[in-house]
C-alpha cells in the first residue's frame, strides 16, 4: 500500500475520495461551491469545521506515510497539483479551494511528536502553486502533489 501513497521523496498521491463529505444525503466533494452552501446554512460554521476536520483526518495518513519515507517541506517551496478527475464536469477553480485543507493538514502532521511536515503555509514556505488538469480516470481519480524547494 505504501507505494500507492507515496512514490518519491517530494511527492504525495491522494485519492479524491479524501475530499468527499456526506452532505445533503449524498457524498459530495468539498469544493468551493459546496463550502459556500454549507457556510450559508443554519449551522454553517460548525458544519464547515466538522467537514474540514473529516477531510484532514482522511488526508493525514498519506502525509504521515510520506514523512516516514523522509519527505518534509522546506522554506521557499513550489507546489504542483496534478488533478485527475472521475469525469470532466468539474471546474478547476472550485478544486483549488482544497489547497486550504491540504496545507492545514500539512501543518498539523507531526511525526514522533517532533517533526512537523510543514511548519507554516505563509509565503516563507509556499512560494508558488501550480494546478494542472491531467484528464479523466473513472476508476482512480486522484491528485498528485509534488514540490521542490529553492532555498
């Protein structure tokens, strides 16, 4: 299983099912449009926080696996997100919203109570983001996150 989670020192591959939440009686991706609907609902901030933590809990094992293999985010890092979707009925601008959940999870991921995957998601660490649509794979929608440091 580890080879599916992590292929290289500066790469994490995550299935898009990580970003699915049970909303309105079905599983939906937590995109910007869904987040806006949640925030406008009666219990918006509480529900949004709950869903954010659910997504991060599903994402964290992928990050910790990468850390076990020596991956870490250093200052002045460029990130590339290669998105492969289950169909082409997705707006990429809705998807880039999940950077928020990914980077928050990166900051909360700690190995052996000492090593943090990414200490902060400010401009000291995140120097650039590049999103690429890689096509459709109905059986394996995923995001491949790669990074390189220019310190």
